């Protein structure tokens, strides 16, 4: 008898008809002799609608009351699913975050899970009950409702799977798994059978929006196998798991892109100790995340410094950087939101040389100018003009032999 955590995303529970479909899948898993914990998101679009309400009421809504509002979408879906399951003759019970309890810190809007007490759920599972848990929410030490950041139901599911020592955490979504790249850009994109936690982390944070990054960190930390699959058919999905020797043979597993960043360049900054700290401190204090940073070698004790931030934080970041630039007598600050980050990811990069130069060759052949470069052990990212995004993705996907046709030829 296995213990399985199944998470269904917003489109999978988008209306009552779909919730009934989810109930049938859950019932099937239960009837096969498994203990089942279901984690649900809110109906698709619902959390956005709730966020918009809070913005109408307050200029800076993120607070205890914000979480009280935006966590309610999940309360609706878990109640409805439990109702349907009971109607079908199963024992089912809904659980809000505090009823589990899922204990978090008090960072409203992006709280971190600190502890999950599995006792309540275990007792119900032992009685043959299907537990239906609200994703995305928890409770802090004061008893206030908290939320885990957008897309946080994934993290609820993986964290529960870790706490309950589940055999697998299945993430049901509207795609069949993790692809070598966005199938909307490359019709040749192929579903991956397996990816390592590290690869998935790079892909998640680079813009492949299948799993919340934090959920993958959790899965890696506790070794939870995560299966990403579709709730609309029975195709096998993609298993996110520990890296093994087979995975290292594949140099590049995927090509990702992210159009959600903007670039800021500070020109002719005096090149002396402490300048970077001065520039970035106000950004950190404002909670603005800086991604890629490039500093050029200096001429006449002056240098150019370029970095990226998310598009939503771009205006705010520009304002703060201009203030500092004035104080440190930099020549100018230039912002450019029309960029995209295109990346290749693969566990095999650890043991294969020459991947970067091949990537740059491919871009050069297409006349795509690379504005910034950054690398990690298993990833290479290039910032390019946003108008080249699709072209870059396509040519890289082909050059690294990732398509269905490429694999068929090898066989
Ligand atoms: N409903 C939440 C959101 O839209 C959490 C989730 O769907 O994972 O962000
Ligand atoms: Mg999601």
C-alpha cells in the first residue's frame, strides 16, 4: 500500500465539471489500494481576481489581511472536491492550512514552511479517509493565515509528501510533463522522461513555469520523487528525481527562455571599492531581486555595470539606481525592458567541455547579438534582444539535438 500525494493545479479544478473529473482520478488511485492526500489550487484565475480586489482597497496590500483574502480560493475547491468524493461514496475530509497544521513564518505573501505536523492527516488516512488539503496556505505562530507565494500549492504538495514520507508526489497540470523547450515555439519539442532536481531548479527559475522553484528545492532537500503529468489524460509524465550516471550523458536537456526581465546599465561608474555595494543596497532594502550582473573592466578608473531585474520591479529599480548614480557621479543610467534571457540546461555540462562555445557559434550564425552571459555548472544563459527569443530557442533546440526527430535518428 503506497501513500500518494496528488496536487491538481488551477486549470484542473477550473470548474465543477473538472473537479468531478479530478474526483474520479483520486477515487481510482484510492481504489487501487493507496492512501491518498490531495492538494488543490484555487480555480484558475481566482487568485488573480482576489489579488485585484486587495489592490483596489490598498496601495500596498501585502499584509496579514492580504493573505486572509487571497487564500480563500483554495478553501472553495477543497470543500467542493470533498463534497463530490462523499457523493461518490468515499470518505473524504477537507483541511485548511491551520487544520493540518502547516506552520510557516510570518512573511505574508511569501511565507516559508517551518513545520508540518503529520499526526492529524495520518489518523484520517488510517481510517480510510481521503484527505483534501488547501494548497498555498499555512498558519504562523500567532495563528494568522499565511500564503506561500504565487504558485505555492506545488510547495504545499511536496512539503506534505516529505512530512508524510509519501512514496511519490504527483503534480497534475495542464501539460503532460517537462519538455525540452516550449512546444508553442518548437513543435518538435519532446517530453522528458526524467530530469534531475538540479536541472529542474534551473528550468523552473529560468521561466519554465511547470513547478514553483521552491517546491523543487524542497523535493531535492528531502529526496521526494515528483511526477509531473496531465490531469486530462493518462500519458506518463516527467519524473523529477536524483541525478544518476545516465543523466550525465545528456549534455543539454532543455532550452528555456524568460521574457520577464529588464536590463539596467549604469555607465561610467567610478571604479573603487564599495561602489557596487552602494548601488545594490537600496535594491536589496526594497526587496528587489537582481539576477545577472556584469561589470566591464575599467578604463580611466571608470567602468560600466549592467544587471537585470524582473519587469515588474524595473521602474522602481530604475528610480533607486538613478538616485544612487547621482550621488556616486556615474555618467548615466540606461534601462532596457526589451530583452529576453535564453538558456540551455543540462546535467552533462559538468563533464563535457565546449558547450558554451557551441551555443555562441549557433547564435552568431543567426546574427543574434549576445548582450550578457552568465553560467552555472549546468546552465548557460544569454541575454538577447527580445525579438530574437523564438529564433534563438529554435536554433539552439536544433543544434543540441533535442527534438523528436533528432532522437528518432539516433536510434
Ligand atoms: N492559487 C495560488 C496561485 O494562483 C497557488 C497555486 O495555484 O499554486 O498562485
Ligand atoms: Mg502552478
